[in-house]
């Protein structure tokens, strides 16, 4: 088990892996089912940032929209990220940061807030 990671509750491990690995470029490090009701997946991005996805099959609703978690990632090419979001049909919003920097905000399939910052 890694020393540091963020845990996110998800509705579906498969849907979440498709988003984080297929769209955001994370790699699956480990996947297990400690019980019939629970699935876990540990994913990592190129900067060694790790997320543990947790799916509890006995909890049908997952509401991360009220969570204080925002996953923020630095990008050197914000326009590329915008085009990727547009091309895949993901809604997003743009915002300004101090010093003339920009950012974009969108959500994963489970309502977790994600931001790209330049």
C-alpha cells in the first residue's frame, strides 16, 4: 500500500477506471475485492499522484458534489485539455487565477470536482 493517496467513493469501478485511466491517463496499480460488497482500485498518474477508488455495492448512491475535495492538476497546455474535454463531450467551466493564469473545472462521473491549472 502506498504511503499517500486520496480516496474517492465511486458508483462503479469500471466506469471510474474508464474515466481516470482512459481519459485522464492514470494507470491501474492494483485492484481487489476485500469483500463481496466492496471493490477497490488504486490508480497513479505520471507524477506519482495516487487515488484509491472505493465502490461499496451496498450503498447505491454516491454524492461527491457536496464534498470539499477538488483534484487539481497543473498543465502546460490548457487549450489541449479544453479540446480534450470538448471532444469527449464533458461539460466544463473556465476561471481566472491571480497573475493572469487560467483554469478549467469539470467533474468525474461520480461528481468529484477536477481542475486543470496552467
